[in-house]
C-alpha cells in the first residue's frame, strides 16, 4: 500500500469539476497485474500542477494495496488570530485559536509529554526546534526508516538520523506541534515544551508503503511515545487497512493517535483517508482562517491603491518595473495563449500584465518568457482570486479590477510602473471562506458508518518552521497542518491531566464534546456543515482542558436504515464544585445530497446540503446536576423522511447540553438509506464513452465481442472498471464461455441495472479459477488523477495462485459484494460477465 504525505494544496485541484470524460489515453502507462503479487504502484509527488502526470495512467486496485495520490500545493488559507509583522517581511498568523494561547499563559505547554511525529523527519538544526537532537534537546531522538533516495517504490535504506533538510513537510508539522516561541516570526508551537521524536518514513520525494508506517508506529510504541501523529494518508473510505487497524489498537491502549482526514474534499462523501479512518484514532479536519496573508505591490506613475498579489512572501524583485500588458484590450479572452507578436519588445525589464483565461498559466508565461519576460502578474477574469500554478515563473494572480486598471492606464499612454516592497507590504486579505471547514477536507463517513473526521483544527495558511536550507519558515495548508495542532492539544491535555490510559482513551470524547459547531456557509439560514466533514466541530483546547462537565460518549453512530440504532444513552458528570442546570436541545446539521442527481456518482465537494433533518426526543429536556453527580439521559433519534434514499442522504447533528454560560454536545451521524442498495459498479459510458466494465488491451482496443490474446507485450487483456461505492469484496474468476448465469450488470444482455437476485447460491456458480480477489476496495472518484478508475492488467495467463491458465476460451465473471452484503450470498453481489476471451499463447 502506498500512502502519501500531503504537502501543499493548489486550489485549481479543488474546483468543482464536471463529469469530464476520461480519455482512453489516460489508461496508458497503467501498471497492474492481478493476482496475489503486489505490483509496483506509484504515488507521484508533485510540487506543482504542471508536474501532474495527467496523461499517465492511474491504477487503483485495492485501496489498501495502492493509493496513488498527488501531493498538492496551495497557498490560500486560514487559521490566524495573532498578527505579526516581524521582521517586517511578512504579516502572518500565529495560530492561537482555540484557547491555546490562554493555556500557554497558564504555563501549560506540554512539558513532560513525548510526541512521535511520523513524517519526512525534522530539521532539528532549526533554532526554533532546539538546534540539535538527543537527550536535553526538544527533538529527543528518532529514526530514519527509509533514507533520502526512498520514493515509495525502491528499497528503503534506513539510518539512525531523521534529519529533514530536503522535503520540509515534517519540519512544518514539527513546528506546529512544538516550535519554541521567541523566533523571528514570533510563532509558537501548540506544545512547545513537549519532547519530539522524528520518525522519518519519506525520502526527499515520493510516497511510502503501509509496512513502513506500521514499523514506525510500532517503534513509536516501543519508544514510549504518549502521542503519535501522522499527517499522511490516501483516500479510502474503509477502516480496515493494516496501518488503520494498528493505529486504532494503539489508541485503544490509551495513547493518543492523531491522523489527517485527507485533502480529497472535492471528491465527495465516503472518501476519508486511511490510516485516518482508524476507528479509535482522532481524524482531523481543517478550518479556514478569516484572512489570507498576501503581499501588496506599490503603483507608480498614476494614483492607485496598492495592488494585492496572491503571494505570501514578496516577489524577489527589487527594481521598479514599468508595465507591459500583452494586450491593450482587457476583454481578450485568450490573452498570451499564442506566441507573442514579432514586434513585442524585449520584456526582460518589464512587469508583464496578462489576462487569465483559455490556456494554462504556464503556457501564457512560457510565451511571455519567449520574449524575455521574467516577472509578470496575471489578472483574474472573474474566475476567482486564489493561488495559481505558475511553474517556476515569478508570477501570480491579481484581481480583475486591478488588472483592467493597469491595462487601460497603459493603453491611455500613462507611464505606469510597479514595485514590490520587500518588507511592510503584507496585507491581510479577507478569506471569503474564513471560519468554515476548508473545502479540501475529505468527507466521511467511512463505508461502515463511523464518522471521520472527528474534530477540526486550523489547517490553512499555517506559518511554521521549514528546514533551514529551505528558508526556515513558510506557510502551508492542508489537513496535514491541522493534525499536529490536535497532537499538540493532546499533549497539553496529558500534561494537565496526567498520562493515564484513561486520559488517552477519553481524549477524543473530551475534544468532541467541547468543540465549536461550524456552519456550512456565511449565508444566514444555511445549515451547519455536515458532520461528515466537520466532525464534532472546531477544537477548543482551553474548554476541553478546563471543563468540569464531562459528557460521554462523544458520538452517536446511527448506521444505515437496515442497521439503524435510534436509542442512545449519554451521561453528564459534574466534576466541579457548583450545582449546574442544563437544557437539552437538538441542533441539526445539513443533510448531504450525496450523489449527483440522476446518477450513482458521488456529488463533488462542496457536497450540497438539505435542511431536512432528523428528529430527536430526549428523556429530559432540562436537568440539574450536583457536584460529584452524574445525570444519565437518553436520546431517541428518528431518521429524516422525505428524502430520496437512492441519493444516500447522510444526516447528522448535535445533541446540545447548554446553559447561559457553557455548552457541550454529543455528535450524531447516520444515513437515511440502506447501504446495501447503493450501486457499487459503474456500468455507464459516462467516463470513457463505452460501457463499463470493459475488456481493453494496452494499445487502446475495447472489446465488445470475442477476442484472442497471445500475451506478448501489447496483446493481453485488461479489465477496466470503476466503483461508485466501495466494495468489501471484489472477485474476478474465469468461467466457461458457455456458462448460463444471469448477471446483474450486463446491459448488453438486455438487463437493466441493478437487477435483483440472479438466483442460486454463491457456491452454485461453477468457476474455473480465480484471476484476482481484493477486499475493502475504495470507490473511485470522477477525477482522472489516480483515483478515477481501476485497470487490472492480465499481463500473464496465470490464475491468482500462479498456475498457468491453459489455452482456450473463457469469460471473466466479475463480482462485487454490496455494502453490508453477506459474502456467502450470491444475491448480495453485483455481477458482470465479460465477452469471450481466447487465451492463445503460442507454444
Ligand atoms: C524511484 O526511484 C527508483 C530509482 O531508485 C526509480 O527507478 C523509480 O522510477 C522511482 N520511482 C518513482 C515513482 O519515482
Ligand atoms: C510576539 O508576540 C508577543 C505576544 O503576542 C508580543 O508581545 C510581542 O510583541 C511579539 N513580538 C514581536 C517581535 O512581534
Ligand atoms: C494593501 O492593499 C490593499 C488594497 O489596495 C489596501 O486596502 C491595504 O491597506 C494595503 N495594505 C498594506 C499593508 O499596504
Ligand atoms: C530577467 O532576466 C534577465 C536575464 O537574466 C535579467 O537581465 C533581468 O534583470 C531580469 N528581469 C527582472 C525584472 O528580474
Ligand atoms: C476565465 O478563464 C477560465 C479559465 O480559462 C475560463 O474557463 C472562463 O470561461 C473565463 N471567463 C471569462 C469571463 O473569460
Ligand atoms: C523548476 O525548477 C526546478 C529546480 O530548479 C526544476 O527541477 C524543475 O524541473 C523546474 N520545473 C519546471 C516546470 O520548469
Ligand atoms: C516613467 O516612470 C519611471 C518610474 O517612475 C521614470 O523613471 C521614467 O523616467 C518615466 N518615464 C517617462 C517617459 O515619463
Ligand atoms: C453498521 O452496520 C454494519 C452492518 O452490521 C456494521 O458492519 C458496521 O460496523 C456498523 N457501523 C457502525 C458504526 O456501527
Ligand atoms: C435552509 O433553510 C433556510 C431558511 O429557510 C434557507 O434560507 C436556506 O436556503 C436553506 N438551505 C438549504 C441548503 O436548503
Ligand atoms: C480465437 O482463436 C480460436 C482458436 O484459434 C479461433 O477459433 C477463433 O476464431 C479466434 N477468435 C477470434 C475472435 O479471433
Ligand atoms: C503481439 O501479438 C499481436 C497479436 O498476435 C500481434 O499483432 C503483435 O504484432 C505482437 N506484438 C509483438 C511486439 O510481438
Ligand atoms: C490454482 O488454481 C487453479 C484454478 O482454480 C487450480 O486448477 C489449480 O489446481 C491451483 N493450483 C494450485 C497449486 O493450487
């Protein structure tokens, strides 16, 4: 299994995408062989959009075997409540949200707590991270499980030194947990007195396999870490991967395990990451900050306000540059998409102004560079003011009005120039999504209806430490940045309450019941964000640590309608010295319209929400609890009615216990449908233009009738399929070509889908042998980025057990077990029969 670390996010990825067809060429380069052999799988780390191998194939077999995901870059963000302007370079934000600064003021900073950070290592030479490694330093130790050259597919070369000076992700994470205050940027880690141990499981680039994560987790346990934190994972949906199961077991012993929920929010519900889906771990969502730290350029020659450009740090340009627009008409939609005219002057000493639209930013900038232009600003065309991918060029986005002003001023003959102050020009640009869950946060719940993420923390535009050779400080965004915040809060909790297993096993409940509820938008009347994305809300560290009201449990898991749990008991314990009275109320969150209308495809994020909610009845609607007493209550929850179950509406909300001064909540989530009814296998032609599943070959042929294969380099069958929902069990068997069975999915046989019981029992279907079998397969997404489809290459004529398949004529019977289905019942599977394939290996 491959797992990746989320480094950065680029909003271009996060935009809502229509159901774009996948070109058949996207299959090329796919590497997969079915069977028991785990083939090489690739998760490619990319630093920028332009590096994404969109034409490469993506093979996502079993999510627990293969997770191919991109590292992404994004410079927008959030999570700020303390400004600083030191050393004048940058107005950033030290995240002190959630009461962490108040705890620091009380001297609570995680002293005596050991935190293991499983990541790219830590640059412990950084002064803010203690300047060394070993006893007496902040970073007390660590291990490098892989070595610099490891990329996820080559052999790890371990050594004892977890130094991170080539990647930076782990150093950023480490700073969020534990950076010492008093540094140049005045940031402080959440638990800056805690002791850190760096478990390096990534090389300078690339990904990591599940076995190495497992090794690092076990090492963390044997080293006596109190907390283990992992800002890594891959989109999944299941709770079953080895590292998930191990993380959960470690958490159940009383250690706190914090894991990122994932950055796949654009891909809809049931798609949180592994190992973050670990049942007893704390999966973390990201919250957007209210401002984005950006830079201003100064306008000369005409009177105009400073122009805010989308960059955290100033352009490395000290000259005042006259502007040169590539078009004097600000309505030209494809500005600079073609080579610039021959009469274009040498642009090397101009600031080039280009309009957004039609072609990629890099293409525009390449055309500008062909004329010598090396500093430019691209003005928005109304799409939105965000970070953009500009490759290695010195360029970024400005707003539409500013760009139109500059072009018109130039066109009217004004002598306009711009300069880029190297200090003092930081602007706090209001983030329209500030205070909301970051749109990139992956949506749960898990396929088996546990809610993930559990809680949210600031995870966008977080200023933290970077390796000294990479600049020492920097701003990054992602659930990777939210996760160490929760690890730090966990250290504060242990340091105040003691390191007992009980504190560890109840930590998530405490964080959940004291969190702050988060809305789905800034529009009045819109519902709270679904629990499937916000979990129990934004962590409130001060309240969690100092509350004397203990509510338990933190979660009501209602499951689906076929396994519905409507009656729940909870307790409210008063550990304080004052009598307290509370009212009990139901606060619904939005219900997800999980599928795209008229399809079985998950709706892209932001997932549309409905106001239709569950109803909840309580055993008491108000009560008084005396010091030392515990009040027991029950909640009886009824799923919402009036919603179409075929769109898998996930409903959720909160049982709130509140008085004028304080409030707590238990968070619930269920789905108003039977998941067994959810379509598993995509049978449409939406993505490839031909019906799926399909037999194809490496040169792009699609076989709708009989075909023979010789099994040379280019002539072997590949099974192409997509999953609309995860399946607990996927079986591909060879059968006699004349077999008489009724399958549920073959449309060409005149059968609509889904069909009910094909009849017979599982064992009655006579198969000739297994080609492959996978359990707990993740669903696919509608993006051609490695999660879009599965391609099983049958490159050798072998059964799963390695035995050669005799030459002859066969069909492939594909069966996918429905969610909550019984693997011994044929009718609980969706099934599909391939065209005849002849195995004709020359002698
Ligand atoms: C990993 O590195 C090896 C060389 O050590 C190289 O052959 C392989 O292609 C690399 N894989 C990826 C995914 O970059
Ligand atoms: C650092 O933060 C502290 C606390 O907010 C403040 O008092 C101090 O002035 C800041 N120092 C700098 C250099 O900004
Ligand atoms: C940055 O520019 C914006 C827009 O002109 C302006 O409102 C803001 O005051 C400027 N901030 C600084 C620090 O120059
Ligand atoms: C652009 O590059 C050229 C050649 O390296 C250099 O002379 C020029 O100063 C650069 N322009 C700016 C604005 O940095
Ligand atoms: C802006 O650019 C985007 C990206 O090329 C394009 O999809 C959109 O249609 C353009 N909008 C306008 C108003 O030109
Ligand atoms: C950007 O620069 C880096 C480092 O110099 C180089 O490795 C990379 O190939 C460049 N990328 C592009 C798209 O030019
Ligand atoms: C244009 O403005 C620049 C910078 O303000 C100045 O150096 C230059 O002399 C001006 N040129 C003209 C023709 O006014
Ligand atoms: C929901 O029910 C299914 C089927 O019994 C079960 O496998 C799953 O664990 C249940 N989920 C929860 C959260 O209890
Ligand atoms: C929810 O209800 C409010 C008030 O009736 C309405 O303004 C809002 O648009 C509704 N939101 C959705 C998502 O239906
Ligand atoms: C496949 O090979 C068999 C045996 O040689 C032959 O009878 C059959 O016609 C071939 N089928 C196709 C579609 O070429
Ligand atoms: C592979 O086999 C196919 C079908 O027999 C044939 O057309 C093709 O030329 C062969 N390719 C190679 C590289 O041998
Ligand atoms: C491998 O599987 C095939 C097909 O089920 C079967 O005929 C064969 O006996 C198996 N071989 C071994 C060694 O188990």
